[in-house]
């Protein structure tokens, strides 16, 4: 079930009038449920619904909703891994822009954005970037100092 559908189910289940519903949305900084983009906005709205008594029964495992933010799921990339990948990218890449990093993540990790990278694929990206560092003459273990080889 999509986020938008969950929000509409919660509104209906709680019997909220339009004014109360809009007040909850404005607490998340959006005017409409369709404007919700980030996990923080969604979680803010869902926390308000939960406090009002909403119980989401859509998943059999009892999980109300999942965060896809880095570090929010044990199977997704951690904040530390993302920081390390970005540091290696800044050290070793010729084109130090976000677009080039995304292309590499898509090629190796098979996802469009680094935030959606599974941990296993993050490890593959890290190893590839470490290899690029070595080939470029940088030692990734020494904070970017130049070296003669591995």
C-alpha cells in the first residue's frame, strides 16, 4: 500500500474532518498528502495519526511503516557507509559531482540513488571506489595520501 493510501485510510478510520486533517498535514509542513516527499514528513503525519488512535493493519509482520532513510533499516545503507562512499568519491573521482556518483551507484548497486542502496551493494560500491583510489595513486586507508601501490 502506498503512503498516500495509508494516509487516506488513517483519515477515514479516524473520522477526521477536513480542518483537522489539514492541521495534521500542516504540522508536517505540507498542504496536501500528495506533497509528502520525505520520510520525516510521512513519519510526522503517521505519528499524529497514531496518537489519535490509528492502527495500521496492512502488514502481517506488525510493522506499521518503514523508513528508507540511511540507517533506518538494517538491510539498507548506513549513514557511515554513505559518508565513506562520498569521501572516497571526492578523493578518487575526476568528476566530483552528484550526477556522476549516482551513475556509478546505479551501475554497481542497481539503484537510482545512494539512499536506496542495500548494504550488500554498498559494500560492492565501497570496494570499487577503494580500487579506483589505489589506481589513481591514493591510499584510502591513510586519508588520501599518495602512494606507490597497494
